[in-house]
C-alpha cells in the first residue's frame, strides 16, 4: 500500500511539473502539497492497521490410536472399576448412544489402567503430551522462534498444577524471561475465546509482538467416581485435546496469515443463580468430586446466546437485517403478546461458516434450530463431536481445522466461533479469511488433525446409534 501511494504521488508530481496548463507558481507548490498528501496517506494507512490482529497459524493436537477408546472399552472399564452400580452403567450407555460421539475418541493413558491411575504424574503426562506437541508443531511450521513470543496465554479449567501450565511451556520451550504469561483456570469451555480477548488487549498495547495461546483441558484427575447421574455425563462426553494459536500484530505478517480478527463479544449471565449453577463442580453424597450438568443447561445456553447475539448483531449484520429486527421488535411490543417469539436475524447473511462449540448433540441441535441454520452450517461441529468428542475450549479450533481441511474457506469469508462455558458464558469470535488462506492451508495440511480422515467425513449420524 505504501509503495502504491508513493508511486501515485511521484507520477502526479511529474505530470504537474511537465504540464503547460499549470502555472509556474503551482508547479513549485505542488511537490510540497503532494509530499504533505503522501505523508497524510501513509499515516492513515499505518493508523488503519495499527490495531489489526492476525492469526498466523494454529495447530490442534492429533492423538494416536494408542489413546482410542471405543464405547465397548469405555463401558467395560466402567464395569471393571467396581465403582458404578448397574443403573449407572446403563445410564452411561444410554448417554453414549445418544451423545453424537463416535468410536474413535481418545482418553488419557492413565485411565486405561485397572485400577485407573489418576495421579499427578499421569495428569502432568497428559498435559505435556497434548500441549507440547501442538506448540512444537506450531512453532516449527510458522518459523517463529520460541524467544520471539512476547505474550503467552494458557487456559485449562480443571487442572492447576504448581508451577502452572504456562510455566511448564516456558520451561520446555525456553521462552524469554520478560514474556507476559497468563494461566486461566475455572472458566469452562468458553475460555478459549476469553484467552483470545486477553491476547487481543495485550497486543493492542504491546506493538510488534507475537502472542501464543494454548487452549486445553485435563481429563486424568477429573474423572467422576460416583453414581450421581448429572455428574456422570462429563465422563461420557469429554476427551483429550488441545490447540495452540499464534497471533501477531506485525504488519508484515498480514501477507502470510490465515485470518484477521474482526470482533470478540463476551457474555456472562452469572448474576442469575440458575445460570451460575448449571455447570457446577461439587461433591456428591459420598464425597466424590465432579462437575454436575443441570437439566437447564440447554435453556441457559439459549438465553446466554440471545444476549450475545444482541450485542454481536449490530457489528456484523447487514443494514437490511438490522432494520428488519427493529421493526419486528416494535411490532412485537405493540402487540404486547408474551407468547410471541423474538425475531432472530439471519446470521447466514453475515457469516460464511459457523464453529459452534461441540459440547454435545443437544447444544448443537438447539443452535441449529435457534439460528435457523442448514445442516452444512453445523457439519463441522457435528463431525468434531463425533471424531474428537468434547475437547472443551479447543473444540472450536478442531472445527475450524475441519473447514480448512475440506477446502471450504476462501479469501474474504467470515467465520463465527461460538463457545459456551460454566459461569454461564457465551463468547463469540469473528474472523475474516485473508488472501493467503488457501496457500497457508495447503502448506500446513500435514499438521491438520483431519488430514487422515478426509475421505471418512462427513458421515451420516442417526438420531440414536444402535
């Protein structure tokens, strides 16, 4: 852009000085005016890109077949543990068959033993495996040295070792001593977008910097060993996974980056007691610790989504949809009918792709219905749930990787990542694909967790698996 402006100014000046239509005094003044114009234009271009944040690349953890846990193995281990009664075993089978999970999801090695080894060493082994491999691949492919990282943000809700996971990464990859390091815990499956928000704010302050984000969850020490149904559901849904994301605010990275960050909108409805307790870590009657999922979860998620899209809509929707929404709201209030439904804008006019948190089949079904999406809009979410299960905050990145692997994201396309989490939170991140997206995806195809399964997906998912 700067080169184009300079060239334009140079040609304008040459034309003015050689043209017989320009008075001599203007010929003398014009180079000065074009210089001022050039300065102002360059300043405007730099100012325009000053707050631009680019997603250079991201890598998701790709588990090997060693960690595969089909339904039969899961149910057999649950039985052989001697912890669950008959009704609990039947309930777990019931949940698995209706969960949307496939037979190739993965559990940490500590849970493959009998009795399970949910000790600190095995939990650390899981964390190092899923985190280090993703970060290592990301740095190697991006060509960024670990010492070039200025900001590190790690989120993991339920595993908080001392030293922290962020400190483990700093030690492993020898990040520099002045790195701005943050370790977020207890913030649920939407914490990945919260990490993005934190990194965004830091990059706006610290120029010419790289930010590394790591989103993960730890299963080993968070396995529920009791018979309360609401606390057994996470056992059935959650599996290992992580994602490492590299952000940059350097202008020179715009040419090679995949996406540009457009918006982040965060919603927290924790002031409401029902929302606050719908995903809640507690002990059961026998003192077993676990995370309880309320029956109101889907309803609470829907309410949080309404608040979130109310704030997001004006930022992304075309004017026609915003006007339609205003008139629909006026009509609804004039009619004063409490049973009339609120107008839901057509977000398909704002986004090309949707990455809905793969929290479970019910959540995906509800959003597909509420946002009036087509099956292909939620395909990435359903396939991620089937292949990798609920990997917590990293699920939206497995979904984005799926869309990239299928070659569906084109320059200029907009992607909406929607994440839900305890608290209760609904967070949105909006990305715009840059011109280099196609080339970047081809170069990084070997790091895509879907590369071995492209011919297998998408698959048809029955209402209830037999």
